[in-house]
């Protein structure tokens, strides 16, 4: 958490900004030194703001806030690098949301597993009017995730992730298997 940092000096001590008569006053200098101790972490944070908003560099506790700011659902029990990858790729994931490629990437980043997706729909064009429509009449999605230990992955959480990332009208089935 952000807070005071022992022996962190302020780059802009307040005591030096006081009028000349107060710069020699020990009480005024002690008071401003106390404020400097409180303001130094804030100034250090502002000086390094670029690192705070970069998911690859952000402090671990700030990464969770950044994920919330982007609307990315990140589980605090995941390894740090997986959380960083998800937050760093959140914008791209939302851009591709609702597509098979976007769903596969989202599941891969979230689970760390190999993802296979089979869908019933399709898109094509024809120069002949009245041609056959692609896909099946009822849209459906089958998702298979292969991980080292299937018991380590919550099927309910995976099902919720797929339900949130796919188009609402598409029926889906989720399967978790061992690699």
C-alpha cells in the first residue's frame, strides 16, 4: 500500500520555501519536516506515475486497482505475471470480445492452458442469391481447456468467464482436460 517510506527525502523541502525569518525557527522547520515526511511518498509516486499505470511495472497492490479501472476481472490468487499479462492485454481483449480468437486469448491468459474452441456459426458470401447459409441454425460454442492439473481450475469460474465473453444468444459448453 502507498504510505510513508522511512528516510525518504522530499525533493522539495517545505522548510526551504518559508520566509527567511521562519527558516531559522526550529519549530517551523520541525513542523515542515514532518509534512515533508508525509508528502515525500506522494511526490515520488507522481514523479513515477508512468510506471504506476504500466501493468508490467506497477506495484503489485496498485495492479489490482489498475485492473479494476480497466474492468478486467483479475483473481488475486493468480501468479503475478499472469495478472500483469491480463491487465496489459485488457484493452485488446475487449476490442476482440465476442470473437472466437478473443475468447480463446482471454481463456489462455486467464487459465494458462491450451484452448480449443469449436463453433457452429459462420460467415461467408455468395455471388448467387438464395445460396445456403453457413453454419447451423442454433449457434453454439464448445470450449476445451487443457491444463496440467484439471482439478486446479474451477469449471464454474471458467463457465462464468465464457458466459461473460461470448455473445449472449450463443449456447456454450465448457470442458477441462489434462494435457
